[in-house]
C-alpha cells in the first residue's frame, strides 16, 4: 500500500517533504498535523519512514468498506482511543493525530482538541508537529475527486511537554496551545 500511496503522491501531487530527519528513528512519538483533506494521512504516511497508527474518527472508521483496511493497518478507532494510543506510545510506536478532529472547511488551521496534549503529557513522548500545505487545494471538502496540485509536508522539530501523570486543565491547555502553534509554524514554512 505504501508503494501505491508513494506513486500517487509523487505523480499527482508532486509531494515535497522537508524535515524528515526530525522523526526519531525509534521510540514513541506523536505525529500532530493540520487536517484539510483526505490526502493528509496518505501524504504523511509517504513522508514519514516509520509506521504511523492514526486515531480515526469513529464515523469514518465504521464505514463498512474501510473498517477492514483500518483494522488491518493498525489504525485506532476514536472512543477509548487515548488509552490505546498511550499503550502504543509506551511500546515505542508512532501515533498520528489531527488535533482539529476533522477536516478544515477552508484549509486554515482550526482550534485543537486536547487529546494530543493529554497523550503527550501522560507519556512524556515528544510531539512532532507537521504542516501540510496544498492538500486543501488538491482535494477540498466536498470535492468528488482530487486534482493535481503540489502538496508539501513540513516536519518540525520535536516538541517536549514533559511527563505529568495528572496534568490538570491549565497544563493541558498550555500544551495544546504549544502544539497548535508549532503546527501553524510548519504550515508557514
């Protein structure tokens, strides 16, 4: 599947990746990116050399023709997902999350939800901010088919939140703000 995704991203979207050396070669980390298109997880899977277990919204995960694919590729269904993701992170895996929770209606970074911050704080693993540009123009919400348009993935330096077993609302909100600001910075690169 990675070969098909690579071919699609390189030919149709002329995928360009920067910052690949910011991905740790081993150990747990959270991949946190903006989300404006169905292209986003595919582009990140091609850009990042390690396997990523994405947290997938339950209404998308439960689509009958996608469910088997998601289950067989190690995706995590939303709903109890933080506990499963924390376990995977502690085992040294990569967990991918779109903190906005859904695709952006206008291609701009929306407000984040606290899941990524909670996972980062409870495990102490770094968050790798990623900015994806061009995906909205290539395949915006409501479009039936994607169109050729250059897509760029900018992978930022790891952001460390530190480990806090019970971080509290204030620490969680500050960590979420730090993650969203880092994603926004990568979108501008």
